[in-house]
C-alpha cells in the first residue's frame, strides 16, 4: 500500500485534485487499465500513438482508487459523471508518476541500491534480493526503465528495509534520469561492454552513460565496480566510498569449486570472510555474486549473514534456467538476452560442463551492436568451435554470421530442426537477443520431449 494521503499524493506528484473519492490509500500504481484491481491508482500515460488517459473512466469502473491524467482529461472525466474516485490532474502524467515514486521512496526512507551494467544486472539484483537478510523489495523482471522503475518503487511495502532497483541504459542521460527518481545510496556497475553500440557509437560513450549512476549518488554513498574497469575510475568522485569486486579486488573469491550445478566459494571482503554455497555453476554468476556481496558489505551486512541466505538464490525467468528433459537431455535456457560478453560467458560455461553426449548451442543473433555486428558474431562462432561446441544452430538473420552448422529462420524452425536429433546426455545452450524470441524454441522442445520427472 502507498501510505500517503490523497493530499500528500497530489503534493508529491505535482498534481491537482479535481475530484475526491472515499478516502483511504491506493494499493499500488498501474498504467494498464486492463490490469486494474480494486484500490489501484491508474496513471494514464500519453504515448506516441495512444493516450492512456482515454481509459481512466474504464479504470474507475474497474474499482480504481483514483487516476492521474492530464488536466483536460481530468475535467472531462468529472463532467462525464464517472464512478467515484480520486482524480488528479497533472501537466505530464509520466513526470507526475516519477515524482510520486520519488516521494514514496523518501517516505519509506530505507537505503536504495541502484544496479546497472552491460550484462548481469538482473542476476545481481536477484542475488541481492536473496542474500541480503532484510525486508528487501526489488524491481520485478525488467521494470528498469523510466516507466517500469517508478512502478516498481510504488509497489514497495512501507515496511521495506532495502530497495534494490535495476536501471537500464539505452542512451545518454537515461541513468541520470532514473537516479533522479530513485536517489540511490549504493550504486553498482556490473561491467561495461559493447552493448547498445548501435545507439551510442563507442565504448567510451557507453562508459560515460553507465557512470551516470555514480553522479546519481550526489557526492556521497557507496560505489560498487569491477576491479578491472579502469575506464570507470575517472568518473568516481573522491568523496565516494568505492568497493571493487573480482580477482584482486576488495571483494573476491579466495577459492572456489563447482560441480556444474552448484558453486562453493570462500569469499573475502573488508568486513571478513565467509563460506558460500551457491545454487549455480556458471563462473560469470560467481562474479555477479561478488558484486552482490559487495553491495551487502556497503550496506553494513556481515558476510556470514549473506552466506546463510545464498542457497536460496532464485534467478528471474529465462536466465540460466536448467530444464531437464526426458531421455537425460538438459537445456540451458538463457534466452532472455545476449551480447558478446554474456554470450562468451555462456559458451565457456557450456564447454566446461560434463556431458556424456554432445554440447550443442542454439544461438540467436545479438542485436544493437552497430556496424561491427558481423565481426562480433564471427568471434562468437569461432569461440564455440574452438571450445568443441557442436552442432551450432543459428536462428535469425544476424545468426548467419556465426557460420553455424545449421541455420533456421525462426525459433519454430529451429525446434523442428533440433528436437528429433537430441539424444541422451546432450546439453543444449539456448541463447540470443530478446528480439529473437528463443523462449519459443524451448517451449516447443519441452512440449515435444517432455520434462524429466
């Protein structure tokens, strides 16, 4: 529940009350009138092709506690004799929602962790949510944009003790905009790599855009960054308390071992050492875990407390899922997104896994890599062959540049190509950019072969 009075909501949002409802407080904010539940606050956002304010009356009919719309729409609703509810008029509903989210974040008053990076930000968020032994509210799925993150903040219960928000970057200034809403106390960058080159042009520009999260700390707070990210150092303010993670960093794995599905690691930190058991086997997820442990240290949490929580880590959907199929076949379903960094890590993990059958990969293209996209794909294809991954199945036009053993136009065609060839002991990596939709491949193969009991 957003425990702000209607008057406080209006003040925080910079809005005007044009109609009064029955009192109480809103349960949460939503921008989808179809998803409105009784007690919700509906925000009618103006889009390029559609004005969400058109559905405000429908939201009130559906039981919405109130609505935020532009001034003209607000007066129109009042004049139409709509069902009772609080009606707030704002010059720009999106800005009002963002301001309200900032106001609610301040009202809760707990530390907020902002996480960005070229890869791994969702996994680091998931690990933080699991290992921080406090009442944590984290952004769900990919609620990491100028629209999604405010909605995530407005879902935070008043008793929240730590907020963990993922922050996406698709252009210069976007992280700064998100920080202005969230006002982070801890800012973490998982890594910086050639992602969104199509939008920003150079790696230096990507570094600058990501580093906006440190500026968002306002000259105080804690910065978390990879030990090998020298390009970020010029963007660090001398007043920031910086922690590095990775080999030779402030937070590092002193030793570790894996059986392919679990990892055991002794992790050293400035606050002491602890023995961790993680429910994953990927080396890159151990790095993600080091980042999350560094976040915990910045929040003043004992590493031993975090270690006690580590076995309960659960990752978001389509990220590193292990799907056991009938006949002893294993799918590594990591198809939420892909770029050169995460693709390389996934292939290295596949190559390192024990398998009595083949290690094969079904790879979709990697989007938004700019003019050098073909060479990035060629490098990944060469790496897969060098690591003994075969066959390599490419899916979609961009995937032709992997020089795959087989090529399919779409996920359904790939499933038809692969499903009948799988045999006992095969391990199959499924990975590609979100636009390829490779979850469809996994769903079809899972349906045809059936999951292991």
